[in-house]
């Protein structure tokens, strides 16, 4: 899909999907710090920005088969693959 967003708008979209904070995304995208709140809010209202955000979210989402496989792997996993059991040190009696 051909994007008609500016470079800053593209970066805003990529930053926005990290934490869904429009002000922080605007700052990270290079917009004016003083205007970040209003610029971020305005960007989230623009149809082309909304479309790009939706596209990026879809690209980053797991497909149902991948979700099922990961959950199955976790459910069948062995905790010893993730933790190390060590004996507790003994403390001398006072």
C-alpha cells in the first residue's frame, strides 16, 4: 500500500504502537515538545494515520496457529528449562 504520510507521521505511527501514548509518540517522532500533546492527538484523528496504525498492528499480531503453538509449548514445557534450584545457604546460629 502506498503511503501518503509524511516521514514524521510514519514515525509517529511506529512509535504510537509501542505504548499507545500519542504525546510520547509525537515527541519520539520528532515533533515539537511544546506541541506534542496536541500534535499527537491530531495525528490519532487523521484517517490515513489511523489506517497506518491499524496496518502496523495487524502486521505485528500473531496468527491463531502461532498463538496455539506457543500456548501448547508453554503448557507442555518443563519448569527446569527455565529455573535453577540451588540449596539455600545455611546461616550459623547466633
